[in-house]
């Protein structure tokens, strides 16, 4: 299975006080994620984000703490992060409390280094492909509801990948994945890509103490 794109596209913001920068171009942005994050440059690095110098931080598994030193090395103003649909149990027995804690740990780390968290929702799956089930999708939906509420309660922007791409049944449309029911294809990234920068721009006002430098997005 391909690695999932996360940092990814991964995007969370914390309200930090007075504004010292007004443009996204003035900020350093890190995307943390797995295969979906990694592949977001498909088919090339410039298709979706031509104005920014993006970098990726790739870390597999729900617990992303192993990537914290790499994230910190970029001295980011904003960090966006997400969990992959592959981490949700096909039988519907996903340990959601554990995933919540992993997300909280990432947000806590962001705050500890003065970065604004921009959490992202988990992409939907296409039930019936790659062994994915409705029970698994139901867990993803429940988790995403928590992510949105958690982000809102903390004054953070939310990178809502799920809402942007889900069909009327809450699934990843067959036309938008590569056949495994999990990873977006070119058409899927064409749907997601245009939402990323506007979401970040909408959260820029919450950034304080920004380091006025080249934007560097880290996708995991």
C-alpha cells in the first residue's frame, strides 16, 4: 500500500494573539502526514502550490511524535496534520480515544514550539474496495466530527479534506481514488488542491510572532 499523504495536508491553526504577519507568503508552513500527504504533489511539485516552496515530513502510523524533531527544524509558523483512513479498523473497533490523543499530542507540540496547529480531517474511503467497510467509514465520520469540534473549540482552522471530496453517501468517489478505495488519484487531488491555500490564508490572522521567511510546507 502506498504511503498516505499527511502533515497532511496536514493543516491546524491556534489563535495566538497579536498579528505580526498578514500574508501566507510570509509564513513557514509544515504539513505532517503519510502517503496522501506525500503524493499531494502528484504529478509534479508545482501543480497546486506554484507560489510556495513546499517540503514534506512523512511519518507513518497514528503516533507522529517521531517526526517532531524534523518538524521543529523548519521553525514553522503553521503546522497542518492528519490521520490516515488506513488506521481505522475494518470491523468498526477503532480506538478513537487513542487517535484523539495522537492529534492532541501533535497540537501540543505545535504550541510548544510557537506554531499554530491546523488539524485536518481524514479522507473518506470507498466501501467495497480494498476490503474497506461501512463500519470503518462510520468510525472515520465519527472521528472527523470530533476533529471539527475540537478545532473549533480551540479557535483553529480545520483542513476539511473529508467534506471537500466525500460523495452523498459520505464515501470517497470511485472516480477520485486509484482503485484501492483509499488513496486519491489525479482527479481526487484536483478536487482537494484548490482548497488548501484558501484554508491557510483564512487562518493567517491567528498567527503571532511569525518568522517572515519563505513558505515551506511539509507534507507527511
